[in-house]
């Protein structure tokens, strides 16, 4: 008799869900589906002004990527001076740089860019995209720590094998692995790196990221605030990489232009980026 009662009790528990640990069917039905990342491949628009190139925009609120010229968006190319985004963080994190007022040693060489011909602060060097300044920063950070930082960021091909650069400029201090040399990254990867940095998913502290943010902007564009860094290759390529904020809405972007029929600079890429932000605004 006791065995029958015990069996009945166990059966009642199973029917009541005492041992299952599952949520009631009604509650499961009310769960919202997980939002799926959207990928939209688009043709280049009038925003490009007839210049060959591509762009990646990521909109976190919609979890949506917009790829203009998708094939080029996924192609790894030299980051040029957009690498100063990462080298600034490496300098701050390693202690080579203390903040926006940090200086490197100006040797007295007269460069073709007048803004480079004096002792510069980090803020001035970032604004004028001074190569000799960041060459010193990277050399002081060192190859081992640079390689570790690029691996942690999953930064493009992470190839710093041509540490001294490819020799495009006559002066050694105006060359580097990030200037049309061994290091390469795609526009899509650029967006992923910048997104990780400014969403707090890297080893860099809030203070270090705040210094970088102050160097990148804000550049006022109507009601929108734009934070970015340009990069210019040797005659026919240009970058603009960063993010834009309007209220609580944020868009990460990377524009890369490569047109052998025109003289291109980072400012051209910036113009395209601002036009695309206008086109895609809600």
C-alpha cells in the first residue's frame, strides 16, 4: 500500500512540474525573439561624388550594417593615418603618452607640412596627422607590445613585419608599417575595431578612451556630433573612420576611397561620410 501511495505522489509531482524546472508554456510564448543582425549591401550613391570607393555604416539601435561597395568593404588595405586611433591608445596604455599635452622630441628637420615643424603635443600631432610624432610613439611602445595590442583588437592582418615601413618617404621617421606597407585592414574591420573601443570591449580604460574621443572630436555637423580620423595614401586613396552621435543615436562608419583617376585625400572621404550620414538619418 505504501508503495502505491509513493508512486502516486511521484506521478502527481511530475504532472505538476515539481521537478522539471521549465517555465510555464504561457510565459515562454511571451518571450521576444532575439534580434538578428541585418546586412544590407548597397550600390554607391551620389554621396560618393563619382569617386570609386566604399563605405561601412553600423547602426547599433537596428543592429544593422550598411555596406556600399561590399567587395571593397571586405578587402584589406593600408590603414594609413587612421592607425593613429590605435597608436594613441597604445601610447596612453603603455605610459609613453600621459595625455593630450604629451610631447615627442622635434629634431629640427624642416618638413613639407608646416604644422610638423616644431615641438608638438599629442593633440596637435593628432590634428595635423604628424607622422614623425607617431613614429616615435610606436617605437617607444615597441614591437612586442604593438603585436599584442593588434592581436587583442583583432586589427586586420596584424602584420607589422615591415616595422620600418616600405620606404615611400625619404626620411625614415616618415615611414611605418601602417603607411602603405605590411599592415592592412578592411573598412568592415575598421568599424568593428572602433565599435569595440567605444563600447568598452577592449583592454583600454575609460580614461584612455576619453582622451582618444577628445582628439577625434566632436566635429559639429548640424545637430550631429562626429568623431573621426582621416587618412591619406599616396595620391589616390583616402579614409575617414569614426562614429557619429545625434541624441542617443550612434552610427559607426568607415569610408575608404581608392580612385587612380583622381587625387584623393582623407578630406574627400570625410565629405562622403557626412553625406552618407545625411542619407541614412531616420
